[in-house]
């Protein structure tokens, strides 16, 4: 929990995962800072991570950037 509050990405993911699977959906959603998620996905996609590339495309499509989603 301390590492999650200190913005450690692995710890934040773990806290969100445990909250979600424990049925505490509101707390799990609070752990997700969409700007951080987007930036991390973009960095990973640029580095060639295939799952990040896919997930970034999904995010781009959801926010209405179809041209970027296709790339």
C-alpha cells in the first residue's frame, strides 16, 4: 500500500488488481490515472511491446482517434 501511494507502477497495479478482485470496484478505478496509463502505453508501444500497441490502439479508438488507432 505504501509503495502504491508513492506511485510505484507495479504496486499501483497490484493494489488495483486486489481491489478489483475483492469487489471494491470504486477503489480499483481510483488507482487508474488515465493520463499515466496512456503515457505508459505509448512508451511501451514505441518500444515495440505488442500488447501495449494493441491496448493503445483500443484507447485511441475509445477517445475517437480512429486514424491513430489504426496505426
